């Protein structure tokens, strides 16, 4: 089992531990991911035990926010687009800003390219940043070709076994953003599985991004960011012990690469707290995280500034 496949299986176990899905559904989804009955049972038991003291073990980092101001949701309507990828046609949702100040590549959760992700892209466009939300299941016919979350997760797991597949698709999406927004600075943002994909895109040496905002994304083992140029804002939930366990590795890689970065941890928020369609949605934390993301883009995509390394506070 690859690192990404293990992460997707753990997402299922965490959903069960948090009461979001039943044990029966969790076992079904883990079976689709290729786990045997014994392995699935052991994974669910381990996560159930960890859930009992997850809150007490929650760690915070550079910032600790409990409140946020409300933020208007006025998304621009997205358009279905296609463009050339390394192995065929890639699919995405395109949200054009009226007067673009920059461009954003949006990477989805393990649920694929959903209406929620399209709305996020539309919100960026309404804020002045044209956004391209890539469907990482384009080669399989797109997210819409699957029957539900379990099948989508299984397809992502199977695709992740192909070395470099997601990284090369994301790099093709950056190329498409550059084509649509000549001369504009670019960023990438991703959520959960997509947050981990943003880290992997940077570790793959993608140097055309000026900013990146991985939302509670797991940092890849032995990730090397020396080929990246992006200033990184890492968003974390204080209750998200599983992803937070990779946070110090991310910090060390950013330090080694000399990249500007800042980590914001929301102590009362859990994994996936930004998704307003999910059970872990935390409105104050989501509003503040959105505000911080736009501030980061304002600083690194819009302002003309000397490149410098800023030590974390």
C-alpha cells in the first residue's frame, strides 16, 4: 500500500471514528480500497481508540484562532473546460475573475471535483483571482462518472499507485493557468487529500507558483521542497492529530529550502473544517482561514515586492 493509499484508508477510518459513517459503510469502503476484513477491522479499532483522547492530544502551532469574522460567499459561476494533459485530456472547472489579479489552482478533497470545490473556485474568482479546479479523475472519465464517495475514493487510490501521475496532471494544470493568465502570478490551494497534493506538487519541483495554501494536508514522507519558490501558508485544525503529526516535517522542509512560510492552527477546528457541506464544518475558523488565504495571495500574488525569507513568529 502506497503512502497515498494509506492516507485514503485512514480518512475512512477517521470518518467512522467521528460518527460520520457507520461501521458497515466503513468496512465497505475499506474493502473497495483493497483492505482485507482483518486489516479493515484493525484499522477501525485503532482509530476508535485514538478518537477517545484526540482532543487532549491536539497541538497548536504559530497561531491559535478561535474566532473569525463572517465572509460573504458570492461565487462566480464556473465553466467546464478541458485541456491537454500528459496522458490525454484533463477536465476542470474554470472560474474567471473580471479583472484577474492572479490565478489559483484548486485541488479537491478525496470526494473529487464536487459542487463545493467548484464554489470555492468561484469564490476566488469573485475575490479577483481566476481559479482552475482540476479533476484528478479526468483519466477515468471525471468525478461525475462514479456512483458515490466510496467509488471515488477507490478510484483515487488506484490512480495514486501510478508514480507521478497526480503531480504531472497538476503541472499540466499550472501550464493551462499560465496560458489563460499570461503575466499573472500563480498559486495553488488544496483541501485534505488536495492539501497533500499541493505539498507533493511543490516537492515535485514546481517552481512557477508564487504562493501555496495547503489546508490540513499531510506532508509526504521525505518531501524535499528545494525546487519550489512558493511562499507557503499552512492551515491546520488543532483537533486534526493525524495530519498535524506531519506538520514538523513540513516545517523542517520549508526551513531547509529557505522558503517563506507561516502556519495557522485553529485550536477548536478539526480536519476538513473549511467544507461547509461536511460534518466537521467550523464556520468561524473557515471564515478566518479564508481571510488569511486572501491576505496571503494579496501579499504574494498582487504586490510587487523583493523576495525575502521571513522567519516564522
